C-alpha cells in the first residue's frame, strides 16, 4: 500500500498516520528471488508493508533488489517506511 501522510494534530505537528485515500496498492508474493513493485513513490509518501507467513527481505530504491546488502529484514506484521527518493519502488523476497 502506498499513501501520503498530511494529517496535523491540534498543535500543528504532523501525525504519523496515513491519509484515508490510497495512492496505490499492490500485492507482491515474497518468493526465492527478489520481486519489485510496479508502483513507485515520491518523497513524502509512505510505504505500508504487510508481511504474512515467514520473514521477508525488503529493499527500497528506483530499481530495488531485495537480495542485495542494502535491505530490511521484516518479521510478520505491518511496517511503515517513508519514501526518500523520487520514483522509489519496493522489492521483496522470502527470508526463509
């Protein structure tokens, strides 16, 4: 899931919650090889990843590779990451 975060608290501080309108959504099955999204993000957007089953590797870049050294190990759960590069994509791969 890809979304923006623009909510504000009464004090004017940013709220770390996604806006209700999705920008895009894509399902990627983490397998034995790295699989990249077709959806891309811009800085200021938030990736929300839901990992089900076993652990997964995730990488973020314009051409991400979840088998490379620059990656995150994600146990099952829901994970949020702020996009930091233009045309950023996410790639996933099973960690088992």
